């Protein structure tokens, strides 16, 4: 009787699990080679950059850059700005301040090596209000998938626009943090023991800068004023080493047209599905580019003209409880013979007696740039 119940329970569980089918898009070869356009012009004098690539199957991790294209930006007065390819698939042109006029419309024209012409609809360069970062507060976020809270700091942004600035916002965030290796390089083994004296501490102090991947948008269109206080911007957890030795956040507040906002809002909604893969199946995000040679071929991406306002905020070093990146490895009874040639040079922990312990220090313990980062201190770094 017990075996029958167990078998019945197993069959019920199997049937329930079979009801949930992960969404696997049926992408043919044509869909997997759509042209993808990424880029914009801004109100900031300098190089304006467009990146061209081809879409790929979802299980492929390598993007195919699109090289050899003719790329031009046109304004509403028929002024042409020809972009040059400076890296594979990357094109840019220097535009002066007098070429970047608030209220003027711009569009993009691309001719591929196959002779196909891709054209964007015009986008008007819209003014944006000043960026303002009022600060942060200690907070916790709940992870429902794992049923626990993560402590950290929550950044906020204040929007201060008016009737002459765009009510549509995209917030881009560049984060920079300092991180350290725990040990200087002193003793190492590569078939024989070597001693570095004085100990080499040149790889103990690093800085990493990265673009925060989250897409953050805001519209004040339906508010009484083009203002918003304490809009949640970005959460930084305390269980990583981001805040231990100092942290900087650069906010890039981008003013969008309504069409550009709707595009980025759809991209944001699609990207925010996270692990809930079965609640909503992903859909194509329509941009403002068309293939005028072969209209049946879809072009992905959006070319926009956007004013930008920037603001940088610094956070002094604060106590954290990060997951350990450095985990020293005590060698067993084989001693140094436990270390493989592929791990040379293998650094060892020094001891107070002028020699070393039989404790292997992985690269993360002696090289702060091993996984990421640079030993070059940023010019803006205050600490």
C-alpha cells in the first residue's frame, strides 16, 4: 500500500512539472541575423557614436559586429555628418556645439555592405532638467525566490524639470569602487621557492568602473509638474565589497522624446522578467528604424537625439560584510607537490618568522585585478 502511494505521488509531481514549459523561441536563420543599431546623439560636443551588429541565436554568447557600413547623421536642415568606423562595428563623428541644437530633429541613414538602406525616423533633441542626487539611505530588499532580505543602500534621484524640458527620462548609471587584495606578493613556488623582498604590494589596490545593467525610466507626463522627489534609482548590497573602500556613482540623466521613452520602457519591462520566465513571454521591441530596401526585414534598436545632464556622488568607506574572494588553501601532506604546474607561480602566505606557511594564496588574494579592475587610480577619485 505504501509503495502504491509513493508511486502515485511521484506520478502527480511528474504531471505537475510537465505543465510548466519554458519558453523557447523558434528563431530561424533570417531572424537570427537582424541588424541591431545602438546609439544616439546628445547635446554634448564631442564624438557621437553608433554601434552596429547582427542579432544572434539566444544560446550564442558572441555578437557579430557589422563592419563596412556607410553611416551618416542628418539634421532637419539637410546637414550631413559622416561617421567613420574606428573599431569593428563602431562608428563615430565629431560634432560641435553649434551642430547640436535643442529642438532640432535628427535622423540616421545606414547603407550595409549588401547595399541595403536603413533609415530612422527623425527624433527631436529635447532639453532635460538638471540631474540631482539627494543621497541614499540604508535599506533592505526582499528576494522572494530565496526567501531572504539583502541589506544595502538605496540611491534616489530628484527630478527638477519644467515646461521647457522633457518629461521623459532614462537614467544611466556608471559605478566605480575601490577594492583591495588581502596580501602582498612575497613568497611563491614555481617548481622552486622564490622570495620577493621587499614584498610587492603593487597589485593590492584597484578600482573598477562598470555600467549598471538595470534600465531605469521615469515619466512625469501625468503629474501636475515636471518634478519627482526621491525616485528609487539603484540598490547596492552590503554583502559585496562595493562599499568597503569607497564608492562613486555617476548619474547620466537623459531626456527622451515620447517615442524613445516608449521604446526604452518596453525594453525595461522585457528585461525585468528575471527568473519569472513563465509569467510573460518575451516580445519583440519595435524601434524607429526601417529597412527601406527590403521592408519585410526588421531592424532592431532605436536612434535618438537626447540632451544629457550628469551628476556624481561619492560614498565614503563604510562597514560591509562581503562574500570572501580570497580563500587561502592549506596544503595537505603532499605539501608543495600538491600545486599543479598550471597554477605557477603559486603564492604562499608569509609568517612572522621570515619564511612562509604551507598555505597557498589563490590569485584573488594577491592580485586585485585578477578578476576585474585596474591599478590605475581614476582622476576623480577623492580618497
